[in-house]
């Protein structure tokens, strides 16, 4: 059964790592529906959030293959219930269209959107929320003439997973107590 | 940029003694990592490194192959016989792209090789400069790790990481691409071996709970079967494997690369798995109630049809690479760790038992295979020479004490089936990728890493001609490899499939071959051709006794087939013993 998953992963900030990750997904014919790259709470550690639709079995296989990459620190796979996620969207609509009726009021009251800029020709509206909410607002604005629409990738915060900081601390602690690496191939 | 382009000599005079060029630093790093042999091929971008090599010829031997692919395979074979990472140099552009087959081959068979490619001057990278290719991008899917270095001072750290990553965890090839200006520029040199990378944890703590579960499963099983792969050899776990098998009376079947992991004459040896493996282990995989897979990855050539694979068995998978677990086959117990450590911990918990009835089932099927396939192949009384008898003769004469190299095709399967591997044997073959042309360059790499041990390369007439130019390398360095050419004048393995699955329509598989004996002679390599059974034994003895390189061409049956066979789509238990 195909399902939507959010893969969030932490990597070293090294060139090429994104290519390596997408290669793994491409080989398995998994489309990345959205991707967001940002700094994480730990300096020097990059965070990627990707949304993919695939089977539970496949998402686990690719997660393991991604985690195997030398520059990848940790990979988490979440179903939508396990995360709090947001997307952000900007809408540019005609001023004349938006000013008619009670649309402006509904925009703020019902859709919790913000107005960023007003000119005689257009108004720029900002909305953050779930994908559904953003799509709903787009439908609402459609009648007044949408000149441009852009939405971000998903960003997500997990509900139950251990903080990355804690992981890194543990790893470094293990490193300090570790004896010489027992390399397998000697 | 401008300063960096100054010739190295000039810089040296301008700088203090601790300052050396990037090119020299690279060589010093290799020496620190214990490297003594490099396989490679020069060209414009890597010339600063080659220039410095002249100054280090006392500690670093460079073997000039005749093609970069040959250098890559040689370096891999060197790693497989020495247990130390192989090292391979190539220049930018075509030099680098010529490596790709060799890199991919090492990747699929988990062999540590450090590839050093040169890159055009950093200011030109990305401009489609002369002999610039994006080797980082090209090699990404087939390296464990790769990196580009554009500053001399970054070379030591990159090399340290390269070696650490290549040989730790599940080993594999890595590539470091060094721009020409970084080779010329100087740095103040110091070297520290890499022992830790935050994002990479090859050493995994052992979970005793899992080991205990495994022991319980083994102790309760009636028909357990061990599947041993290359990982057993990579982790030096052959002794532990044997101890476990003997204590628990568990038959051991091997993958192609796992064959030397268990003495093939041992009463518990079940044979090779998979497409052209032995009858008993294929059939009995589907009767086993427990499969203990050690350092193997359930390749499709091993499992046949996955839907009908091991239906009766619970599966324990002992594997250092977590991504291999549950990839092809769902397992009941995953033990993500080094094979030797796991087996060591497991042995004391396994009960000493005997399983005569289960072991007898293997012997019964062995007898059927012997009568129908093995005897006619290895002890024919008439007809043309057969691959099996050639391999068997070499096996008997060397008693397993040799480095056995193969190319890819029918002859490779004949070697796998009819050479008796034991603890003294090393097998160098292309498993995961099945790269024709691997054999000859691999044999010279193996011999360079293992002076004193006999190196015998079984090569088909097709594959031989894919990298035949390496005869030049063998000649130049007098590398004492014994080349056993199995000449059937066909791309035999493909011809077999055409016979079986395409109505014997031999599309482009028959070959008009050169006179190989004369050809070897042109390279100053002693050579001899055998066509008759009566001469075979003596001819092989002569080959084995020869001092230097030697080529023995055996003219074998043109249209012989490798059997048994698990045909595409069939289950392992549906293994075919004979055609027609
Ligand atoms: C580089 C490469 N190209 C093509 C193949 C497909 N292939 C597999 S076996 C084989 C025939 C090999 O012929 P030969 O070397 O004469 O060995 P034989 O099977 O006759 O023993 C071919 C073409 C391959 N494995 N590798
Ligand atoms: Mg042939």
C-alpha cells in the first residue's frame, strides 16, 4: 500500500550529498514530492526534509540505503501522524478581484492568511499550514484572479523522536570511550 | 591561482623544508598507509604526481598497466590477496572514465580500493576544459565515498579519510579527485590517520540478546543450513564459521565469492548456491527449517525466484551492512554486525549435536549430481576436452594451495564448481558485476601482491580479448602468472543461453580467434596449446612448474553447457540437472 512519508535526515554539510541521496531514490523510481534543505539546530549539520509516496517496505529500504552514506548522520521516516509539519505559500492576486465582496475579511478570519504587500494592481498574501489548507486557500482565491502562486517544501518537527543533539552527544561520548577501531578488513 | 601554477621546483626553493608539494604529500600519505604498490596510467593532469613517483621509487612500486580498466582490476585483486586496500592512479578525463568499470566491479564485490584521479586545474573545473570530466558525479553511484581536492593542504585529510572509509565496515572503493594546481601547490605537511568520522559508524556494538535468540533458533532447528558469503572472508571469520558448523552439525553452502570460506572437501560442505551451483544446496534450501546467512546478500543469482525461496525456513541474517538486511529476502532475525564477532559470540551458545539424517540428504543429492553432471564433466573417457576436467586437473595438482583468478563466463562457473577450495585458497573473481575482461589484469594484480604463491588465471577466449593488452604489463614486469585459456571459440555462456532459450540461434557469439600461442610469443610469454586429453595432465604440470609467466591454451568442446542450472524465473529447488 502506497502512502505518504516524510523522510527527515541529518547530514554533514558536504558537497554532493544531495546527489547521492537523490540517486538512491531515483534508482527505485521514487519521486520526491517536496524537499527542503536547511541548517539544523546543531551547527555544521544540515537537515533535509523530503516527502515521498511509496510502500512501507520500500521506504525502509531506501532509508537504510541513505543512512549508509558516509556523510549521512541519521535518517528518520515518519508517517504524517508522527509529525507536525507546515508548508508556506505565497499568492499574488489582482487587487480589484480581492477587494470585491467580503473576501479580504474571510482571508484573515477564516484562512488565517497574512497580507504582505498591497499595490493598485496586486496584493500578495502569505499562508502557512498543511498542504490541504494551502490548497483550500488557492481555491478560495481563484475567482479573484491568481497571478502567481508559489509554495514551499514541507518542514517538519517530530513528535516522539529523540533530539538530534542527544544523538550527536551519544555518538561523541561513544567515540571518547572507544578503543582503537577494529577495522574489519585488516 | 597564479602562484599555484608556478612549477614545483621553484616553490621548493622559495619555501622552508617542511613545505612540500601536494603531489609529494599524496605519496607520503600513501606510504603512511602502508602502500607499497600502485597500479596506474599517467596523463597530463596527473603528471606532477608521476614526476614525484620517480623520487619515491624505493618505497612505492608503480605498475604501468596498458589500460586504466586493467589498473583498476589489478588494484582490486591486489586488495583481495593482501587484505590491504589497493591503490590505483589515473589522469583526468578519459583516464578517469576508463576506471569506471573497475570501480563498479570493486563496489559490487565490497573490495577496498583507493582510486586517485587527477582533475584539471581548479579554475577550469566546470568549464568543459580539455580532458575534464565530472568523475565525481560519474563515480558517485559506484563508490562508497568520493571527494574532490582543490587545495594542496586538504590532500592529507582526504587521503586519510579515503583509506579509513575504504577498509572499515563493509569495505568498498573510494575515489579522490585532485586538481592539477593542488598537486603543484605546496603545503606544510603532516599526517594523521583517520579513525573516526562522526556521520559514519562502522563499528557496531554487539547485542547479546540477538545472539542468544540466534542460538535458540539454531538449537531448535532440525534442518539448519548456513549460507556463507564473501563477508566471511572479508571479516576473517572462516575459522569461526567452521567451528560453528562443526559444533552444530550444520551444512554450509557458499556463494561464488564465499567458496574459499569453507573447505570444499569437508563433510559439512554443501556446495555452491544459485544459478550454476550444486544440486543439493539448491534443492535443500527449500526444505531447510532455518537459514543462517553470513556475510551474503541474497543476490538474485543465488535466490532464484524469490516468491518460492526457502518457504519452510526462518532466516537469521548476519550482515555488516544494514541496508542489505530485508532488502531482497524478509528475515526473522537480523544481526547487523561483523561476521567474526557474531560467530565468536554465538559458538559457545550452540549445542553440540549431530544431524546425520539431514546431512545424508545432501549426500544423496550429491550422488545424483555426481553421476549426471560431475563425472561426465570431470572424468570423460572420450570426446573433446571439457572445462571441468581441465579445472579438476589443476585442482588436484595444486591441492587448493593457489590464488585462483577467473574471468567471467562458463569457465568461471566451471572453476567455481570443480576447483576444490580450502583454507589455503584465494579466489579472485568478478561476482556481483560479472565483468568480462577482469581475469587477466586481476591476475597480474594478484601476483604483484603475493610473490611466491602460484597465481592461476582461468580465462575464456572472449574475456581474454577484452583486456588482452595486459600481456604487455605481464611482459614488462615479468609477472609470473599462469594463464589457463579455455578456448571454445564461443562466447560460451551466451551461446548456452541461446541454445536453451533462443532456439540455438547463435547470434554473434561465435568467434574467429587469433593464434593465441603465437600472440603470447610476441609478448615473450612461453605458451603451449593442448587439444588432446592424453596431454592435458603433463601440460598443466609443465605450466605450474614454469618460472615466469606462462600461457596454456586448452582447446575445449565448443558447445558444452554448464549444468545444473536454476533457470530464470525458476525456484532454486527446480534446479535442472540435464537439458533434453
Ligand atoms: C563486459 C561484459 N560484456 C558482456 C558480458 C556478457 N557475457 C557474460 S559471459 C559472456 C561470454 C564469455 O565468453 P568467454 O570469455 O569466451 O567465456 P566462456 O563463457 O566461453 O567460458 C558474455 C558475453 C559480460 N559479462 N561482461
Ligand atoms: Mg569462450
